[in-house]
C-alpha cells in the first residue's frame, strides 16, 4: 500500500468564485477522489488551515508520497 498525502493551501478554492465553482471542496479533495479509486493507494488530504498546516510529524511519518 502506497500512502499518499495531498497538501493544498485551500485558499483560492474558497476565496475566488471561479475556482470555487470548479473545486467547491478544494482541488485536494478532487485529486484524492481520483486517486482513491486505486486499491494500491491510501490517500489522505491536508490543508494549510489545519494544525501544523496539516503536516504534523505523524502525518509525514505515515506518508510515502506527498503531493503539493
């Protein structure tokens, strides 16, 4: 199992109407849904607004691939 963390600021997705119209839940969620169909991947998301910007040491320790 490959452990993937998708990190996004999740700022423009909320602030700009045009971006929000395309990615209402953020581009990180869109990517996670697309990658999540692969049974060989364990996918999670993290965003800037979370504690430690979503990238705590435990999250990083549990990540094989970090997508920004």
